[in-house]
């Protein structure tokens, strides 16, 4: 630890500088890293490209927010990148963990504590009068601003989503008054501060997800290999795909290798929330099980956002905005949460911002919206709990029956190419609608879908589906 004689206490603040700064080492092992980052105990897999991109972001923006769903690895990526780039901030890299903060009003105090700043205890004659007149000494935001203002440092604000408003206000204030401060935040939604650069943290691609499963699996069961044989390789690939490449979910699955084979794990992922429950005892409770990770995001939603999210679970293969507006707006839902079709677009946007819905171009000039498989399974459970499944499935069936009825004749006409492309994009939804019609023994809807799809099945050689 080194003292910090270059930053004496600001006059009249009634506080001293931070205690001697702890030091670590960067990833090369050569340059001391000032700050409070703790050593990581496991390997860091599959994020080299993301680290390089994030370092570029930090070089051109003073506020960068890592955005992604729970369990995507935002915290680990932020710390690894900050440590690797620590030489850019001579006054240190400091981590403020906001996950334990319950009261938004205490966010400045939590950050101040993370930086190690403390108040001076004044004693002797005149001390009481000085404390009474120096009102700013009791304001954590003032003390935090005075501490950061002369320093060139990187502040990591981790897990901002549950106090996002307070974190945004604090960040905006600090960036305005501390010209050499850079902030790297992790959150499930943007802070919404001017100048913010948002860097999405996507799930791991297949090769990196398999590598993570291999490394964590070998730690849980020595000698484990994902490529031990063809059956093991296929099962491991299925695990990574069905867990959406989410690092936390893959690590929870790897821990199960102590008692199950990869094939047994893959076969039980339809009930993943019961299966993946054995996380580290030393992390926060919301990170110890897969259900707790998604519960945390769900609890941060308002009633309308929850209604749209659970209703989106009836779609297969994603949906367009028009389909979401028609299906997700129930006129008389059991819980009384009425969603106007005109509000669905804004609610979808909010869910995208909160990393619960994935939006991507659909190839026809429209955006498509889909749920990660883990989120979709969770939302389907919530849909059943709300007693809305039958009503939402009926609206889904009606929408796609009409789409098939209108598009089917075009397969036999001049608009054939566009019609085939549309049916192909919506094929999983059409199959899901047909299965529902059969399940509820609705002959009229089922026959309408079959007759509308018959030419498409024939032209695409989908004989099994036709039968």
C-alpha cells in the first residue's frame, strides 16, 4: 500500500483522503494496479474480442454501460477489462458493488465507502461548532465529488438495474464535476445519461460456450472432456445451445456433472429451474440459482411489462411488432392488467432495454422480437400462474390462422416468392398455432390452417408436416 500525499483534504470538508490504496497487478503481471479489485479465482473464457472493443469504448467515452441479461458475465468482463487497461487511470480502478444497496438514496454513500473515503473525527475546543456549521461534511455526494474531482480514475458501478435512477443521477453529477473521471457501469438497462455509450454483452458463441463448459466441468469432475466421444459432444453442444450461451447457466450445469452425465443434463433442461440450483455459496443469493437470476429481473418490472413478457412466451421463433400488439393486449385479463395495443411497442422497447427481450432485424425490413429460451420458459410459468395461457394462446391461434388464410392463396399466384418467405419466417408460430387448434379440438381453425398451408407444404416438400 502507498500513501497518497498528492491529494490533501479539501478545506472545510471535515474528511481526510482515502486510506492507502491497495494494489494488485494487471493481466501482464508487471504494472501495479491501484484500486480495490479483488483477484478472480477462475479462468476468464471467450471474451477477448469483447475486451478489446470495451477498451476502445473507454478510450472515447467517459461513460460506458455494459448491457445484458442476468448471468451474461457483465461484471466479470468489466473487471477483467478494467484491470487490463488500468495504466490509463493513475489514481486507480475502483469497484462499487450496488447489488446489496436497497435504498436508492444511499447510492452515493455506498460508492464513497467503496472508494475508502472516510470522515475525520473532530475533537477538542470548537469541534462541535465546526461540525454544526460545516453542513457539506455530512453530504456523501459533496464528499464524493470533492474526492473524485482532482483524480484520474475509473469507477466501476456494478449491478445498477435496481437503483438505475439513483445511479444515473449520481453518474451525471460526477461526470459534470469530475473532468478526469471515467465510469464503467453494468446494468440490465441503460442509465440514460447524456454521452452514455452502451455496449451489449451477448451470450457466448458456441465454441466459447463449449470451452467454458469444458473448463468448469473438468473442475467439477476431473478428467471430464466435452469431446470425449460423439454422444458427449452432442449432449454438451445441446446444453450450451439450450442455455443460450449464458455463462452463469453453463457454470451451474457444469456443477451438475458431479452427479449427472451431459446427456442426463440435456434431457432435463425442460425443467432447468429445478435442475440448476447449486451455485456458489459465496455469491449473492440471486446468483446462486438460475431461477433466482431471472426472478431478480422479473421483480424489477412493473405490472404492464410483466404482462407483455409472460404473453410473449406463446410465440415460437419470435414475432413482429404487429403480432405482439394483437396477441399481448388482452381485453379482460384475470389479474386486471389491461395493456392497450398502442402501448405494446413502448413496453417491448422497455423489455429490450432491460435485456429480457432480444430484438433483431427479421430479413423483411421489420424487427423481430424473441425471448431467450431460459426467459421464455420462466415467462411461460408466469403465464400459467396468471391463468392467461388459454386466452393468449387463442389470440395467437387467431392471428396466425388469419396470416395463413391471407398468405396461402398468394403461394399460388404472382406474389409467390414473398408469400413463401413470409410463411417460412413464421413457420414455427404457424406450427404452434396448428398444434393448439388440435389440442383444443377446434376443427374449424385446424382445417383453415391445413388448407391454407397445403400448397406451402407441397412446394417445400414438407410431407411429414402435411401428414
